[in-house]
């Protein structure tokens, strides 16, 4: 078979002929990735194999249901893709059961709520302003509207989770489910403590591992799977796969989780994405992924240390994961302004609230920087020191844009995103 045929996979020349405007968008995005530093903690660079699966004919197939139990005919081929994804996820995470159909991390979280709770039930979760997620109880999200959410946070003095407060709140409010996991908490979470608190009050323990699942897969940090009843995750952050979500659970919750995904919260699964998830899980099962996960953590620690040396204070004093959260108040620069200055200098990161932030989320007193993408590009501790210097100069001196951008170009030229010879 001629594998350049459009029905088999992406054919850029055909796209360029038929829709040059969209083709130009794709070219421009690759140029953006290659021309700057990507420090968004929730982003990564998927492999060519992952993208080949995403651009395949599997996008055409409707497959409501699960392998061997579909509501459409002609699913015998896509069943193989989903079965591969399930088996690989179970092996990778040492889990009893895996559901690979959630379209996103938020979709996976919605299904976890649906499987374990009824509207109005009480939930204990990390506050958004202390590092949690919208789906952990924000009033603008379904979680905050449909459930009675009690929030825990971090201590003012250490900026670490206050496990004594978590236990006190759990005993006082008797939540039916406790959620741990975060989007901007740079330290390890002690899942054994959360498990003990959940057992003490008879609650479900749900871990949202969207950010750290790749680090768990690569054994760079402890896994949540042995402690949690349900783990949700995304496949596009530290796991370096396609944009999507997934769920892991104990054997006893298999049917409840599967029914919560389909038919309760989703319809037809995205079979091309599921095939790409299978590819990503297969990649994460290889020895080189462990080296990548370990390097991602090592790089984040080096980046935090480098930023601290530049007078930019890491929240909690450092990081144990793939991201660092930086308090900019001593510099007199808001997170929003720092984000703009860095963007002008070819550095992409995001403004982020810090614990007890006096500024609103649209402004913030901090920035968040992560190392998944630059680690994928082959950068190491030495480059992290250079990146820390670049970020600091861009944030402190708007007049340094040109010089910083030149240094960024030198760094990305030797460690490009999507090298042209691959």
C-alpha cells in the first residue's frame, strides 16, 4: 500500500492545494514551536507516530460502546486499537482497569464524579487559588454547581499542603469523596496520607493526575494508583501523547466507571485519538521514557534553582515535579506583564496565581514554567540555567527583548522542536 495516500494518513501537499489558508496555519504553528522556548507546564511535543495515528482513517468510525460490545457494525478493526490502548495503560500504570475514551481531563473528571457521587454530595478538594483545578469545585464549573465542595489549601509559612487541615475538614464535613491532585502545586503529594484520611471517614479517594501521570509512568515520582479508588489523567502533558484523557480504577469500580463515561457523559469515542493514546502508552513503556521522565524532573529543579538565583522566588522553595511556580512580587511585576514580556522575547509561559495571591486571576502575582517540552527537545540542566537567565532578563527588563530573543534563537537552533531530519 502507498502510505502517502490520503485515506491512510496525513498528506500535507494535498492540504496545501485544497486549503492553503489552513495549511499555512499548520506551517506557522510549527515555526512558532521551533522559534521559541515552550515552557507551558501542561504542553509537550507529541511524536510523529502519535500524530500519524491522529491523522488516520480511524477518525471516520463511529464506535459507541466498548470493544466487543458496540452499537455499530464494522468495529472489529477499531476494537483492536482500543484493546491495545487499554492493555498498555493497565501495564504501564499497574492498574486493575483503564478507560481510554474520555475526550479530555475535564471529561474524565466529570465521569469520576458521575460514577461515585450524586448531585448535592459533599466533596473535599484543593482550592483553585492554591493550585487545584476548575473541576475541583470552582463555582463556574459543574463541580461547584452540582456538588457541595469544601476546599483545603496550603500553609502560609511553607506553601505546602496542610495535611492536618485536610483531616480536620474531612472529619468535620464527612465528604463522600476526597480529591487530590493539582495544576500548579510543584511538590509531591503524599497519597498514603490521603488514603488514610479517606479510610478514616469512609470516603472515596479520587486522584486527578492530569499533570503528573507521565512522571508516574516513568517512575520519576511515586504513583497514585496503589492508593486511589479512581485516577484521572490526561495524555498530552507529561505523558507526551495526543490531547485526551483517561481513567484508572480498582476492579470493583470497573462497571461504574465505564458506564459513567458511556453512555452517561459521552457518546461516540474518538477512535483516531484512542489509537494515538495506544501509541503514546507504548512509547511510555520503553526504557527511554523513564530517562525522559527523570530528566524532566531534574530539569525543573534546575530551572527553579536558576530562577531563584536570579531573584525570582520559587513558591515552596523549589519543585519535585515538572513545574515551578514563581512569586514575582519582589520584582514589582505582575504575572500578566511577565507573560507578555516573555512572549515578546520568544518565551512562552503563563501567568498563574500563587497561594494567598492579592491579585485576581487575570493579573496574578506569579508565573508557572514547566520543562516537558524543552526536555523532549533534548535540553538538560545546563540549558535550564540559560533559560532561567533568559526568563529573568525578559521579565526584569523590557528593553532586553532583542538580546533575549537572539539568545533564544541560538538555544532553539541547537535543540529544535520537530527537527527537520526526523
